[in-house]
C-alpha cells in the first residue's frame, strides 16, 4: 500500500463528484473542487492542519487522521447550509458503505468523522458569506509513521 503519491483528497473529491454527476444530490448540482474558491456558490475541499498518527500495530500499519474543510462562499446563507449539510450526510454514510478507496493504493479507508456542524466563518461588506464544514478522515497506511 505504500505509494509515493498519497491520494486521499483526490479520491474523496472524485467520489463526491461521481455522485454529483449521477444527480444523486438534491442541493449539490456542481462538482466540488480541491481549492478555496472565489466564485460564489461552489464547494471546495482543502486540507486543514493537524494530520497525525493515531495508532500503529505490530505489522507497522499506521492509522492516520487527516483533517479537511469543505467551504462555500455565497450570498445565500440557506444555499450554504443546505449544500454543506447534504455533503455532511453523504460523508457520514461512507462509514457504512466503505466505498472510499485509494485510486493508487496509497491508503485504506477506515472511517470519517464530521467534526463540526455547518458554520459561518466570514462575511464581507457586500453580504457575501463563507461557510465551512470540518471533516476528519481516518485511514491506514503501511510503514509510514
């Protein structure tokens, strides 16, 4: 499983976008991007500090936690809340479906924790708000600790 390119963020965004493209979401109608966004009403998923080893077993397999934040910038608080809440529900379902897999074998998915409710983090003078959702993803990696 050890690989030179760790692809957790790309695998997660690819899975979300697969469901968006199939029309499986009610509120999310555009792809999610791997960046903070300047364009209103689009979702972005970026890393958040604090990734660390949670546990290591005798075989050298390390359980890691990686933190991400999903963000949206919009003039509609309802749009922000609805889209991020729908994303939160989808991410929590991954604990049951276990369908998040590495595209290149660099990790094995364990679980995901939505570590906060959808919340506003910024508002500018024109009334544009930024909302975010904090997520912790637990994965296994061989020989990396």
